[in-house]
C-alpha cells in the first residue's frame, strides 16, 4: 500500500494533489482554524475533537484505506512553489459496475479562495476520474445560496440537475442541496429517437 500511496499524485499547473500524511497535521489545523468563519457555514458541524492529533490520524488512516480499497480518493492541495497546503478535494462514494460514478467534495482555505486553485483541482480530478479511473459520472452538491461554489462547478463543466431535499446536515441543520453532475460523454438533452428507421 505504501508504494501505491507514494505514486499517487495528480498534477496541475501549480499544485500536486496528494493523499494526506500524518506530518500534515500542523499545516492542516492552522489552515482550518484560520479559515473557520469562511468554512463553517458550508460544512457539517465540527466535532469537539476536530483538531486533535487522534482525529487527524484517523483521517489519514481512512484516506489510505479508502484509496487502497477504491472507494474514495481524498487528496490535499499542495502548492508546488512553496509546498503550502491550500485545501482538500475528495472523490467519494465511488461506485463501479453499471454506475461507474463518484461524488465530489472540496474545501479551500480562506487565504487561497478565488485564486483559481480549486478550479484547477476540480478540472484535474475530473480528468483523472474519467480517463484514469474510467468513471462515467461525477456528482457534486452544494447549498443553494453558495453561489461561488455553484459558479465554480458550472465553470468546470458540471450541469445543474435538481434539488435534493434535506440532503445533508450543515451547521447542525438538515439542508436542501442543489445537485450537479459532470458526464464523460454528455448526452443530456439528446435522443436517438427517430434516427434509425
């Protein structure tokens, strides 16, 4: 498993997307603490142990296990120029067989928002998922009022598909989410009806 972990890097123009490691704890905790007011409105409630070493160790262990089992691809965004941790992106709930799909989630530290980093990361993750993992569909969801996230998804080729009622608990309340999807072969709005007679 360590060999696989060492090889997994999704490269973008400015970043390396990689699995988290135990030594990331200080940079991760500092970035999350500094970005708390920016992140909390869009995320599930943080537990009282959110910043503990044990909690982070569990996060790293889960990431390695999920990657090795092929159920998720949880990556940190590391800027190559100075190795700064910028945020995270996860392709989760990976389903194989007839579905060949996964769900995308992401966060960026407040100091790095609106600098194009997350767009770069999403584009790279989508490309990796479609062409190296052979997925066909990537889903994403966000709160209806999260206009920056909605705009980002649309710029990355995701299309609005509807609303999921009481989809996730955010800030302690069940909240509706708007659903988006990106398809490797996008046939939405197209039909084969009438083509073959």
